C-alpha cells in the first residue's frame, strides 16, 4: 500500500500544477481506474489535503525557483509522512499548495477584502491577495473567482498564469485553465494583458467573455447565460454535451467522473445543484439512456444503457 500511496502523492502534486495538461489528467484517471487500491489511496490524499487547507497560512514564495524548491521539499516530506503512516499535518509549514485563501473541492467561499471588495472562490481554488500603497492585486493560483470591486484610488488587478486583468470598476469572473485564462464580465469592463504580449491590451465590456494565453488573446464572445450561477450553488446548462456537463460536475467532487465515448455527445439542458452531484447523476440516469458504473464512490463512469 505504501507504493500506491506514494503514487497518489505524485499524482496529487502533478494535478495541482498550474500548467497541468489534459493528457496528464487522462493518465491520472486511467491510474485511478486501474485498481480499487488506487481510489482508496486517493481518498487518503484528499483527506490530507483538507487538513492542509485548514492549517495556518504559510508565507508565499517570492520567486519561482523558491517555489520549485519548496515543492520538491514538500513532496519528499509528504511522501515520507504518508509512507510511515503519520498524519500530523498541523505543524507542517512548507506546503506549496497553501495560499492566503483556499476553498476545498465542492466548497465555495465569500470574502470581503480589506478595501471592501467582494471575492467569491469557487471549488478547489487558491488565491493570494497583495495590497499595498500603489495597487490591489489578487493572484489566482488555481480555480475560479468572482470579483466585485470596491471604490478605491488604487488600481485592482487579477493575475493568472497567463497575464493580468485590470478591473475598470466592475464585477467579473476569472477562471484558471490549462494554459489559458477565461474572463467573463458582468458589469462595466476589464482590460486584459497577456504575460508575454503586454502591449496587446484588450478591453472586454459587460456581457462578454474571452480567453487568453500567455502570448495572445482570443476573440470577444457573448457571455453564456448564467455563467456565474456557481456563486449561488447552481450549474445552468443549455444544450450541453453530456461529456462537458460531467467535466464541469467533476470539479465539485473527489475522484474520477467521466463517460463512455458513445454517450459523450448526448445533449443536456437544465439547472443542477452543485452541492448534490449524486442527485444530478441520478437525474441524468433517469432522464437519459445511460447508467452509472461505479468502481468506488470515487470512480463513476456514465455508460450507455444499451451496452
């Protein structure tokens, strides 16, 4: 079991990198499905992660190299503690997954910042907040946030792995993806600057969304209906592919949730409660020609009922 736990630790670290790829996620899902012990080990890792999230906040690394060194040291310590069965994480202060504010998988948090701005964290989100005399900066490490800015003479920006979003007196959501950041504006406007093309500033007004990489900005598009419904615990799908719906639901629960290729393109519309993903899955099974195949409660695959 120690070998399996060590593998689970390695997967956890890889999945929490901001640059994690879809290929890596598929490889993790294959590993998770390969053996029931893998799912059991993953459950232990998730429990440990929750303890880390509740522990006192550590000081953020000031440079990328320091962060890398912390990650290597943390991985060795993490693997050692899991290997010898120790779970006393309260005193552990070097975790690279720490941040000023953290939400667990399936959790949402609403915060009021020092300037009066409102910050909502979606599931499995990490942010650092850096306010000084010249600026207000929110660093999105992972996940998704909604920002409602308060009036202040200092500019407010959100920094993601791909660049910065300058708030122009606004309400907007930012989601950190795999090599891409998505911004949706609900009120007023924002200005987006990619990290490697800072001269390429793009303004997005209310009712629009865009995605950008480190060196380019995608087109302005109409914002989807109810895109920030997650702040109210809801997911609104209008003619979504089943695979896309499950991918979104999987963000709010532990373990693997996916579907067989033959049902991936089934169309789904509705409003779903994010706090009860099991009820959503049961509803899908009742309303579509599918059934749920479970290996453990942490591994669920939606398959064709005719198969």
